[in-house]
């Protein structure tokens, strides 16, 4: 189980993705709470996640997550990333159709 994390230096975008119920990483955050082998530290406004002392994942606010080492938590992230990328694709389509209407 993860201990309390000091979020004062965490990127506000990352905080929203982790802690808001509809955030892109919220389900991953909940999964991390139940895994006793995981620890996490905030460094450079990013969340660095470790399993048994070895870094496995870095979550960032505006950038894509960085998978450092294959881990079961990263498999869970892949399903989250697909959802996020699908949402972004649909937003781009809406933006493009709005631009063509304005002309």
C-alpha cells in the first residue's frame, strides 16, 4: 500500500489525471493503492513509481507516461492510454470539422 505522497511539487495537470474520478490515470492510481510492492515519489513535478526499489514508470502531466521497465502496472496503463488517445482523436475530429464550417 502506498504511503502518503507530498503533492505540493506535483504538476497540477498530473494531479487532475491521478486524483479526479474521471482523470486519465485515476484507475491506475487506485490499483497502485492495493499493491504493497509499489512506492512512489514526486520528482521534477512528475510521479516516479518503483516496484521493490526499481523504477518502472514515470507519470507526467502533459507528456506521455514513460515506461522504464515492464511491469504489471504498465499493462494497466496501456489500457488507459488507449482510452486517452481515442478521446484525443475524437477531439481533433471535432476541431477539424469546426474549422471547415467557419470557412
